[in-house]
């Protein structure tokens, strides 16, 4: 979907045992969002925006682990026997 929409931003929100990633250029334009189950639940709700090009260079159809420390600070790790990849992000300052 990233290649079809060509988004500039990704919004990550968490609530309860679910995390949602929404990609977009402007919130009122074409968007795509997907919700995932969260393994380690926190009572703290998180809502922040990062640049979507963070996801552009990731190998497709792999397993990743997202660790959200606080708003904007995410560690994305590739889970694979043949390669190791860790990417760190920071939020967009509003």
C-alpha cells in the first residue's frame, strides 16, 4: 500500500491490546490503516506521527517486532535467521 499511496507520514496509535498504523499524505486524502494485536499491553495510550519513508526500504513479507518506548520513539527489529536489522525512529515535531 505504501507504493500505491506514496505517503509522507505514518500515524501510530495504541489502545488496549491493539496498535494501528495509518499511512497518509494529508489526513483527509487517501489513507490506509491496519490494526495489529499487541503482545505487551500498557495502560498508556500512544498517538504520534513519523515519516513513512521509515518503512520504504524494509524487506517485504517478513516478521518484525515493534517496540514503542513512548510517543515517537520506536525500535523496529527484523526477525529473521539470515539477517539482522534494527531501525529507530523519532516523532515529527509539530
